[in-house]
């Protein structure tokens, strides 16, 4: 009996000795797999976040963007919350354009449309036009409407699309764009001074020269 009992104890001990390394190995593998999965998820997320933040075209760009207020209705965040005509009215540099839009009766048209791109001339852009000529255009609703709608494209354009683009405007004739990085021109003469500005229904590219369609 003692011999039989002793043999049984030895067999149990041997089995336990063999099972222990296997159990430890399995635990080690599971822990390694868990650690690897934990490592991979943050790295992928961090990589995506880094890629998004590194995109120079993710937000507004250009020298004139520095003059945009940091907060309030005229800031980039404020403009993004309003439709385009309202957003422009909160930017002091676009006051002449806003006056022209009101004279042409286009405020509701622009605010209620979807997915527009507006090339918005600054006050200085309008100042390049001789006052007598500008006053004449502002007093002629048909001509004014033609000029203003030539600045509007019926789709949202990204900076990449401006690199070598040709787009039909709401005025029904085409304008062209060219450039790269943060340097773009429209119709070879008007420079984008603050581009890729979001509003609730449009993307705005502020330009330094008024665009003129063929009359």
C-alpha cells in the first residue's frame, strides 16, 4: 500500500511539474498578445492624428488671415457658424462686397444655397476700380448681379482643386485658377490672400482683385 501511494504521489507531482511551464507559457503568450494589441491601437490613432494635424490645407491660409479676429462673429469659428452672406457681413475687410450683395438683392440667394465657393474681393480690391466706374456698377442692378455671381461657383472647392482649375460660375461663364501650397491666383490676376475659409454653406477664398466677366 505504501509503495502504491508513493508512486501515485510521484505521478501527480510529475504531472504538475509538466503542466506548470505550459500554463506559464500560455499566460506569457496571452499577455504578449494583449500588450501588442494595446500598443498597436494607440500608435494607429496617434499616426492618424499626426497626419491630420500635419495637413497644411486643413484650415484657412494666406497673409490676410492674420487680420481676422480671434473670436466673435467675425472670427473663423464665428464665420463657420453662419451662411456665407451673413459671415461676410461680420468681416470688416469685406464691407464693400457686402454692400454690393445687398444692392443686388443676393443676400437670401447666397445664404440659402448649398455647397458654394465664393471668391470674395476685399475692400482694397474694390478700391482698385475707379470710383466713377464702381458707382456706375453699383447703381446698375443687372450688371452688378452679373459681376457678383461671377465670383460664385456651385460647389465647394478645396485648395488642391485650385492648382489647375476651370470652373463654371453662377453667372454661367468660367473662371480659372492656378497655384500650389498657399499661393493661388484666379484668372491669372487676382491673388488669394486668405483661402479655405469655411462658412455654414460655402468655402470662401478672399481675393485682392475684383473678377470681371465678359460683358
